[in-house]
C-alpha cells in the first residue's frame, strides 16, 4: 500500500513537472567575438528545458566564414525532483578573411516550437602570421637533448598566447587563450598550471586545460588549451605575458647512426625507424626538463570616452535586459520584488543593478544578484538582480529600469530601458507631506524624493504602570496552573456532593424495599387466617406501621401509632376509630398477659381488620 | 552554620525578617526612583543617560509596558530606530492595547522603512483577541464542561461541543504564541543587515533587512540564526544583529 502511494506521488510529481515545465529557451554564443584569420572559434547554440531533439542546420552560410557543424552534447540536471535538460549544438567557424561578420539569426525547430537564435557579430582581424611569417607569438622551445640526434631547429614544445585584440578600453574584458603544445612523440610527465603575469591588468583564473591532438606545419602536436580573460585596470601600453613554463618530458632516444633517408615517406616519423626496433633492450626514453616560453602580446589600453550616462556603473560589453515585478497588487509600504536579468557578453563582475528611472514615491532596498555564466571564463552569461522596492504612496506603475553600458564594438555608451510595469497600490500614503498641496511641479517632486521631516513621537509617560516579571505566555506561567486549583476544588466538591446524594438515595431505596418485603410477608400471614388473636393483631398493627413508614419516608415504623396512621392516610372518623381499636386490641393482647387471646377474635373481626389494613393506600 | 556574634539571637531573626519583608519594597522604591530619574534625563535631552537608567530598571526584572515605551522613545531620540522599534514591540507585548506605543511604532517604522512580517490568514482571523484571552477562555470552557458533566449527566452533545471549543481556544492560543507575534519574534537592531542563504558573510544575499525589521527565529547555530523573513523568505542572519522581543 505504501509503495503504491509512493509510486502515485512520484507519478503525480512527474506529471506536474512535465505539465508545469518551463518552455524551451535558446541561447547562442561565440566562444570569442574577435578572432584572427586562420584561427577557429566555436559557435554554441544551447537549448534549455527540452527533451526533444532539435532540427539544426548542418552548415550556416556566411560569406567569408566557413561554419561547420561539429557535434552536440546533452546535459541533464535534477534538483528537488525537477529535471531540466539542455542540448548544446557546436559549430566551428574558420574565417577566410578579415572584417566584421554578422551571423544571422537561425530558426531551430524544437518539438512544436520554432526558436530563433540572436544575431551574432564576429570581428576577424588580419592573421599575425601574414605579417610575421609565422604563428604570431608562438615560440618553439625545448632544445633537443644532447645526443638525441635531433638538430637544434627541431623543437619539441611551444607556447603561444592568443589575444583577439590589440587595443581595448579600461575595464573591458578580453578573452585570452594560452596554448602549450608538445610533439606527439614526446611523453609529458609533468606540467604545472601555467600563469599569465603582467602589469596593469587583472587576470582571471585559467580554465581547466583542454587536451587536443593537432597537426601544425606538418608536425603532430599534443596541445593543451587554457582559457582566461584579462581586464585592464588603467590606460597605457602593456604587454600580456610572456608565459614561461617548465615541463618534464620523456624524449625518444635515437641511435646516432640512424640518419634520415633521402626519401622518407613518413618525414622522419616512420614508426619502424624507432630505436625500439633496432635496439629493443637499450632503453627507449630519457627524461628532460624543458623551458617553454611564449612571446608577449602588446596591448594598448584606452580610457573610456567622456559623456557616460548617469546610470553607467562600469559595465562594458554588449547586453540585453528583461524585468518583471511581483506582486502586482500591494498596500502602501508593502515590498515589491523586481527581478531584472541582464544577459550578454562583457565584464559582469563590474555590473551593478539597473536603477529606477524615477525614484519619486519609492523606497529602495539594497539589491541582491546572481550570475550564471555561459562559458568557461564568465565573459558571457546572465546576471540576475532582485530589487526590493516599496511604494510610499498610491502609484499606478513601477517606472522603467535603466541600465547603461559601454559597447566597445560601437565605441559608444548605450542605455537599456525596460517597460513601465503596471501595478495597483492600495491604502493611504505613509506620511502625508504638508507641503504637497502648496508646492507644485518640480518643487513638490523634490520634496517627495528628498528627506521628509520625521513625524514627532508621542510624549513620555511618567507612571511606570502595571509591573510584570515575565513575557512568558499565560499558559506557561505557574500562576495560571495554580489558579486552576480553584475550579478543581469546586469540581471535587461537586463530585463529593453528587456521590453523597447517590449513596443517600440508595439507602432510602434499600429501606423501602426491606419494609415492603416485611409488609408483604405479614399480609400473607394475615390472609391465611391461622394466627392466634394476639399474633394476628400484633401483625396487623405492624402492617399499618410499615405502610405508614413506606408512605412517609422520614417516619420510623416503630413510632407509628393509630393517630399517626390516621393522619398520614387521612382516615375518616369511623376508620380512625377502627384504627384505634386495632392498635388498642394489639396492645391489650400483647401486654395484658391474657395468653394468646383465643376466642376473642371472630371471623368478622378478622375480616374487618383486614379490610381496614388493605384500604390504607 | 554558626551565626556570627554580631547578630545574636532576636536581632538576627529581626534582620532576616526585615530582609524578607522589606527587600521587594526597597527594590521597588529604587526602580521608581530610577524610572523618574530617567524621565527627567529624557526631558533634559540626555537620551543616552535616560537609556542607561531605563535599562537598569529593565535589568532588575520589574517590567511594564510604559517602561519599554519610554525606553523606545529614548532610543528614537538617540536615532537608534531599530532598538526603538524593539522596545515599542515589547511594550505592545505586555499591553496589546497601548495606543502610544502603537503610534510611535508606526512612526519609527516609517523612519527606517522596516519590513514587517505578514500575519497568516489564521492570525488575521484570530486577531480580535490575544493568546492570553484564548488561554483563559479555554480554561473556563474546560471547567464549565466538566461541571456540566457532573451536574447534568447524559448531555453528550453539550459536553462534545464544550470540549471542542476548549481545544479550539487552546489551539488558537498556541498558534498566536508561535506565529508572527509570538515568542520567537525578533527585531533587527543593527544597520546593514542582510539575510543570507548560508552561514557565511560571503554567501548570497536573500534579503536586506533595514533596522527594525521583524523576523521569526527558527533555529540558532552559533553566531547565526535561521529565520523566517518578510516576503515569505528564509535566510541566515547574524545572531548579534537581532534581539528577541520577549525577554
């Protein structure tokens, strides 16, 4: 039974989760918005809150860019029985020429929904190799070990810094990629986490190294790629790097007599030329520590242009903003939470919350924020803010939120503004400013927005008042339970009285039963007509006494005489006389000593006596 | 224990008797003097001295609604609005019909824009009486039902109704005591207080709490307290930043 209930609950929860699931949401980001010719960049289209696969284009046609689909990955997360999934579709972009390219919005069909990706901009610079005649700042390193048979030009490792921009603004986030490669024939034993050092800028923590096998200039390399971002702290000309790194590698030991053949189809990489095949037991590898160093990359940092809007707080990049407020119906002074989300690419760490475009009539509380990054280094993502505001008066809308940033691609400041949010505010204004009626326009507005004169508090009280010694609730105080003794005593008294009454009632009933029983016995004897006169009159008078006592509960039978019986039964004079004679005869026969009184009682006398007794009721 | 010779015989007993009988009276006289002195200092504008003297009376354990009301006024004049609100709340806890404390509490809240806990629907419904009234009513109904049972047997219907009403009143008293005006209500007395999702200053902020804001302490763990916050939120706040209304 319990299992059924559990299963039912789970199914209900799952059904609710499915029914109430958020609609699918799509985002598209470039791993770098700036790149040089010959370098690749990734386009990642991520669809959240979906379990259905999407129909995506295999290739995206943009003149000057080669964009190819490279794969997809799925992520599922379960939190508090809420399952959310996201699918990421990856494309590799290889620029063919320099310039600024727009990757158009793509329509992706997910289940029954058609989702649109945002338009993305990719700036492609000239390849440094085109001018430097090589791979930019890539520096071959690691001299061939002595006796290895390799010549000095044959390097076994390299390091390079890839910086998409040569000039930036103060505070702008610049993505940097550090690549360290080792010839595939070497075996890497130890490589410390590299660091990028320099003056005038801050460097974010490097991402985990990504290991790939690449062919560069016809040579096969194992390349470790680290991503990070830097942010210039002041204007000036700086150098990024160089990055210096030490690594321990195992290098193939070659025989000095082995020379490259004039026609080598494997270009020296012939696996069968390995010494293992000529000297299998002579030792194959030897360990060497090599220094790897990249070239520094120059960076020109410019100050931000003048004319920043008032709401600019240092955000640089490209952003969009959404906002919503809840609850929509409040009382004056009640808090309203405005949730604002700023998404895009830039320096989220310097981003402050958007502000109300008009704060008159509102009280603000410090906002809280949360950042969800979409990449490894936190350049792109969504920063969510929660602003709590409370209206000081009746208002119909929450003013639009404003947020300003500097767009380095457009070289100008941009101010985003949300829509005004309609609300209903009930109740009276918290403190009615007396100047509101007299002042007009801007004067009144400034009075409202500025500091209001505090209303004065009421006077001191000179008497201390009733003294108490506890804040404890009444039912937790001993006095309360002690006071219950009074009704408890009353109840116990009532209970005792009730028991006594019951017992008394029982006694009376027992006495009546006993008297009734005796009376019945005597009447039976009297009716049998066998008794001697003395016994007969004695029993007859006793029956009268018992009947009188049964009628009057408070009379003892032995105390009843003829007068008492006549009074209790309201006998007429004739019956009263007969009653007296009955009692007199009984006393006479009982106390005169005249024997049993045989012959003194006729049958008429018996009958009359019996009739008198039975007439008593 | 041997009685010192300085208090022989009857003198010792007289001293003990005097200590027993006269001590509370002497204490009360001292507190009255302190209360009057604090009022004088308040009127002279020496608000800090007034706070000290009112505080000394509070420390003695002889409390009154007027004492906390005056102390709240002293804190208000000293621009410590968080503690002013705390003491107005204490005055209202001792006397829920204290109009001066109620009025000044509103003014102090306006000054700081303190956040208030929204009462639950049940609390709103039961607001016509306090927990004390419900406790007394429960006791009366209980004993009345018992007496009815003794005097008039076989009145099952009336007895059931009486016991149900008793239980309802007891439950109402309990709900009021554990609600937003109950024994775990605390007031934020420090500035720049933020409730956080975890017991660390670096943890994400849940809600900024201006001085005088109401919270209900649910659990205390070292320097942090887990509290129910206005707007139906929960979070951890520094224990030293809040003070419970009930002493």
